[in-house]
C-alpha cells in the first residue's frame, strides 16, 4: 500500500512537471512561480503521507506479529499440556506394573509374564508417541529436510498391507488394494509410508471386526486423489472437522484402550500439506469413514 500511494503521488508530480496546464497537449517546462509552488506543495504532501503510511504499516506489522506470537504461545501451552497428559498414562502404567513385579517376587509365572507383557505394551506405546511427536515437530520446524523424489504409491500400499496382514486377519477384516500399478507421485517415501500406515491402522483400530478397508485412487489433472475408506461404524458428522487436530479423539476411553493417542491423523494432515496436497474426511458410500488426500503426479 505504501509504495502504491507513493507511486500515485510521483505520477501526480510528474504531470505538473511536464505540463503547465491540463488542457495543454504538448510538453513544456513550468513558467509561472505558482506552478513550482504547487509542485513543492505536492511533494511535501506526498512525503508527509508517505511517512504516515509507513508508521501505520509498522504499527500494523507489530500488532499482527504480537497477535501471532500470542496465538503460538497459547498453542504451545496447550500442546505441552496435551503431551504431558498423554505421556502420563503409559508412564504410570509402566511404573505400576514394574512396582508390582518388584514387590511380589513370588508371582506365578503366568501372572508374571502377563505383567511383563503389559509393561512392554505400554513401553511400545510410549515409544510410538514420542516418535509421532518428533515427526510432527520435524515437519513443522524443518520441512526442508524431507527430500522429494519419485514414489510408487501402489507398491507402498502393498508393503503396508503385507506388514499389517496379521493385525487385519486378527480383526477378521479385509484390505482391498484397488490402486493401479502406475500411481506414481512426487514425494518423500518415508512420509507417504507414514500417511498410508496411519490411515490403514486407524481403520484397523476403529472400523470394527469383519469390516473391509479399501484403498483407491483416481487421476485429477496433475494430481492423484487417493482415498482410504471402510464400511465400519464411521464417525459422527460433528466430529469430522476436528479429526486432524492433535490429540483429538472421538472417544477418549476407547482410543486409549486401543492404543490411540490422537496423533495419527494429525501426522497425515501435516505430511500431505508438506507435499502441497489437501486432505479431507467424510462418510464413505458404505457408511464408514473415508479419508481422501491429493498428491502431485510424478512427470
């Protein structure tokens, strides 16, 4: 805005410099002293207005920066509180199980193994939580560290399906990989693996036993539109806009019992945005949850 106004006044002064009157159609220098005085007056007004605009712009910049810092402070405080809350549960469980083992050295072997297994499960959950927090921080504060290259998304889905085969079979679920072989995108392989793994894991945890998870894709100009959907219980409509918030869970008690921390879909969103894509959540045609994200095609 400052430079625009200055340009207008510069053009205004130039008119007085090259024309004596507006009804003239030829160039001529100023002759009368009043013309020069008018020009000087215009220059003074231009400079004064420019100073006022500059000071106003500086005040607005400081105000915007102050509001941004205040908002970031609130977000950091909330994030710290959420992290502390999420870490408290597995840490307390590990301490409780380990103290029980130490205080009861004569526990039956079966019970001892059960406590050790529970301790291990909570340690794994704690490790995954810390890894997720680290991944989110890296995507937010050091996005340039992720190199982009050619990634075959179809093969990546096949890898995730193979790795999660036992968990899928345990739930009596079916995973259908409907992607054609030529779904190739420009992206970071580790991040895209994390996106697909989190979406499929989310379906395994919450879709319900005996359900079907489907991964499909369609071409949209220079983008791929990938969808991970299921025919499970779905998510209430009023919860959909908040699914990608950090630490947000539809059912806190059920999520914790299933090992969820509310970070998986947040990682999905940040990873997709880092790739220059978009991600949305809605109801699938079968009534379950459908998450769709876009990726740039590799040319």
